[in-house]
């Protein structure tokens, strides 16, 4: 699947989620998600695929900082 097609699907998924729907129609197919969590997971997965295809992976760093309060 090319990036433009993935972006169009992402837009359809986001519009459905923000309008409170759980069904999305795209390319003549209808997808129905069981819950908002499943729809959110599909959106996150598609965003990650788009980032990988575009070559812009998001990396997060976690660290701990401590001070003695002086």
C-alpha cells in the first residue's frame, strides 16, 4: 500500500473516530470495529506504518533525573 492510500485511510479512520462511529467505508469495503480502543489501535498502527514508509520513525527516550534539592 502506498503512502497516499494509507494517508487517505488514516483520514477516514480519524473522521469516524472523532464523529463517534465505529464503521468505516473505504474502497468499497466496510470495516466495523468492536470498540473505540480497537479503532485507536488501528489508527496508531497506520500512523506507525506511514512513518516507516516515509522514513521518519518516532523514537522516544526515557530517562531519570534526580537532584538533592540544593
